[in-house]
């Protein structure tokens, strides 16, 4: 994915996964003068800090606090993955138990290996990322919430590695991390996203992976087949731009679809100068 596709991705995911929250808003609008009902509804739409939708059925946030419990109930979670070493309070653990939510605390299993590692610059271990992404790719655990004590760093590193597995451009994966981290971005987290070996991840059986992942892989396969056919028919030049086609026969973006040398602006539009020169007074 290019950096420009990130906003479109967020719009798509929020339209698919925010239906329940939208229903709460509409119910609140129709509650009339019942102030107690409105208060209860407003309490139910307080998400955890740094809450976001990663993919359909996959969420991220800060470690939940009691004020966000009503909102979390709306997600009907099956699993929560805690990515930091912090131990949840008894109140949080009780909430998970009462709502049949399974807590996976992978960070505790990787603590000793983190201290023994010579590469202690890493914000999380490779094993932690591998285990978490393999769980994300198994829809039996969905809906799932990824969280840590900061809501940004460990979760951001894991999500960034997931984006790399999804063949996002590195710039897009890092940009998503920065959106949540803001002024608290850490260079080592961005470096970890770049250097993580996605080949460590074992993809589950295709009948277990979520629909969004299988669809993405199907699209990648179709594109690979198409580019191979174009190459065999000499329909691409050295820059992978389609040749011998009438500009009106296909959309212009298709001409440069597989090329890294696409023009930044259309050659049919004459750009206006940004700065207009002021004529000198005689």
C-alpha cells in the first residue's frame, strides 16, 4: 500500500466495524428527555485510550480501565492479548472472566528472553510478535483486542509487523505507528518494524484465516498472474509501464499500475504557479 492509501483503509475499516457504536449514537438521539438513559448510553461509548480498528474483528487500545468496560462489552470480545509485562488489576481480570474473554499474556513468556538477548534494543521479542500475529490470523480467536500499558509502543510494533506481512509499504506501516504514538514515537520501534522477519510467521490453514486476510492474498495472487501475462506478451516496458495501448482504452492509472515511474501529476493538466509575481511599479 502507498502512504496515500492509509486514510482510505481507515475509512473502510471504520465503516465495517463501527456499526454497533453508530447504533448507540442513534439510540441516544431518540431517548428524549430521559437523562438517566442518556447518561448510561454516553458511558457506553467511552472507548479505552488509543482505541482503534486494525482490521475487521481486530482492535487495539491502551490496557482497559473500568470506565471503558461498557464500551468493550459492545465488541463481544473472545480474546485480549496483553503485550506489556504489566499485570492487569483484579477488577480487570474479573471483568474478562465474567464476559468469557480469554486473556493471552504473551509478554510474560518472553521477559526472560528479552533480558538474555544481545539485541536488547528491541521493544518486543520476535517470539512475542510471531505468537501475536499468528493468533490474529486465526479467526477462532476473533474478535480480539491488542493492548499494552502505553497503548502505542508494543501494540504499534506488532501492528506494524502485521502491515508488513500484508505487503504495506514500509512508509505506510510506520505512518500508522506515528498516528497513535504522536510526539512519543520511538526510533527503535520504527526500526523493529522495518527489520522484523515476516517469514517467521506461520500462516494458519486457509479455512482459519479471517476473510480480510484471505481476500488480500487472493488479490495479490491475481495481480501476480496479471503482471506475468503482461510480461510474457511484451506489454510492459523496462519501467513496467504498459505499452501499445490507446490512452482511452484503459484507465490512465492502469497504464502505470505496476510501475514505480508513474508521473506525480497528469500530463493533461497544466499546473498553476503557486506564487504569482507582483508586477513592479514603474
